[in-house]
C-alpha cells in the first residue's frame, strides 16, 4: 500500500475544499462549451476558460490538462500540502521551477454530492505511453455502468476489478458496506487513496476475479471487468483478462450468482462473440445455470472485428501505421477469423438469485434512451417474479401511464393505408411492440377495477366475432411480453392514481 499517498489525502482534501475544486464549481468556471471540450480531449478551450479562474483554474490545468505549472503557484494552491511530500507520494512531478501532475485528480458528482477520483493520466491531453499496470480513469464504460447500476438502498456490495474505485465509491452512497477487489496492486493503491480522500470506508482485497472473496455472499455485485475480447494474453490489466476470446465474460456471468445472497442482484458490463451460425443469445444464456437465477442481458452495441481491434489499439495509445502495431492487429484479426467471429457484442448483464428455475432473456437495446437502466433492471426482475407466480388470465392489468399507441399510415390507392400499429413506452428503455387492432383494443379495455384478462378476452372475442379460445391463447404471450417491458403492468404493481 502506498503509505505516502494515503498520508497526503488529509491535507490534500483540505486544499481541494478551500479552492472549491469540485464538480459544480468546475462546470460553472468552464461553462458548457469548454466543459464539453474537456470531455473531447481538447485543452485549448479549457485553458482559455480557466485563465482568470485563480487557484481553481490552476488546479484544473494541473490535474485535468497535465500542464506544466509554476511550483510556487502550485504550492500556494495546494497548501497545506507539502510539494516534496506530493512528489514523493507520486501525485506530482517536479522539473526545476515547474511542477506537473503525475496523477489525474478529477472532481465528480456521482449523485451524492462531490467526490474526487484518482487515476493514472491518459494520453488525451498530452502523449504518453500506457503502462501495463495503468489504472484507467472514469471513462465512457465506467459512466455507463454507473448509470446502469441500481441505487436502491442495500446491505453489502462487492465490486470486482475496482480499478480507480469509481464503482465502489458510488456504492458507498447506497450500501451499508462495500468490498472491492483487483489483481492490479497499483489499482488498489489509487483506489485506497480515492476512498481516503473522500472519507469513505471500503474493504480492499488483492487477487483475481472472485478468489479474494471465496465463500462469501453479497446483496449486490457490480463489475466492470477486463472484458476485451482477444487472445489469451495480458498487455494491460485494466482491459485484458488473459482468457481467450470472451472467456472473461463467461467467467463473470457464470460465477457471479454463487456470490449473491438470495434475492441479491448483479450489474455487470460484458462482451460476447457473434459467431457464424450461432445465436449470440444462446451463447450467453449457456453460461448461466439452469436453476437459481433470473437474467436480463441487454446488448447495447455490436462492432465488426476490424473496428473493434482498431478501437482498442488506439485506446492503448498505439499508432495503427506503426509496423509493430500492425503486426498485433494482424494477429488479433487472424485469431477472430480462425474462430469464425463475425462481430463483438457489448452490453449489460443483470442477474438476480432465486430459488426457481432460471429465467433468461437476452435482447437488443441499441436505440438511444436517457433514463438510467439500473432501477429499470430491478423493476424488470419484480415483474418477472410476478409473472412466474401468477396466472395472467386470472388477473387485472393496466396500461402504463407512459405507454402510447401509435399508428403509421402511408398513401394508398384509396387514401391513407395503415401499415403498422405499435405501443411505445415513453420512458426508461423506450420499448416498442407492434400490435394488431385486436391487441390494441385489448389494451384499451384494461382497467385496475375492470375485468380479469380471461373475461376481457372473451368479451373482446364476442364483440369482434373471433374465436375466444384462439384469442386467449394469443393474449397470454402478448401480455407476458408487455409486462416484462413495463408497457402493461399488473394492477397490484401499478403506481397508485
């Protein structure tokens, strides 16, 4: 453990509070345009915006842009931090009369007030080599998992592969206790400093995967593991698992349920192969046990092999025009070709431990949406449990308040011609389901104090001259599907009013 860095956290926290180096003040100082430029890795707008922002502006240039700054100015801004102590701890580097950051120190609002996160500097602002034990900062994947993790209050949380500690730090806002693991000792050093800087307690353990917590169970598991799909080798610990192809995702998905308390949930990022002649849904579902887990697997994106390899090469700061980099890319793509890989899927995996036969749904969710997916996952599992325990024909339903019926018409020989009708959920994942006119009429008749589904279908069949038995048979899978996606709700799960 880096004792020097830990001992620096108290005075550093005092300096950050005094200079108001926090997420809100930084956004106010930068303005929306310069703040967006910071996210794109464009330093000039940020320098201009912080030029007259005093010590806050200096710290932004120091830690977020990696600029060389006068040592005397930095000493004043970071007081009571001793610069020699900061250099010895690995926070700063000194070059004569100038000082530069050796770590990224970033203010963030995780929904529970301001926090600070320490990580290694990347190459977004100035060129640098990515070390094998590089500790990644808060990137797009981390933010995606933050938004995709349920925040309902819970007891214990396990964060596998904690990295800079962002997921565990987030969990301290909704959990009674948090445990985090990582195989990278540098990650444990930086995450420990992040926790100390924010004055939160997290139990840290060193080791691969679930080994450090063997035999233990938790109420919730979160993980942004090294899920990059490739050859069985490790070049960078934050992304490479050492397992072949999508073996890391298989390991996480297959073993997470063993570390969940009954009713406990897991929220993970994962990648999986799209193999010629194989359904990706079946591939991922095969990693789960036949009993004891409900699973919702949500595919957010699919990349072709060339795009995938190129993206991760650039992530490591490699120049694709360099012969050595080209040789790596060639070997990577050849390995994909040898295994009939047509694409690589990426998305969320949600699990809930049960005492029932496993219920697994794997589906695409590639359209845009703005609502957090984490709380949606808990709602999904509640609806699945409801469906498992009840006969839908004997229950009442209501159409969710956010569900709209849409009809699309195109010009025809005799005027407007309806080509499709669908119900569309206006919140959450914004699911859409195509329906026919009878299904639309069925939904229109649903009332919390109305008929149970079986009676409603029989009434609808009589009104439209349809066979009741066939209509009942068709209504059951329709209602199951719409309830899963939250477009229709059981009357006893619907919000009051």
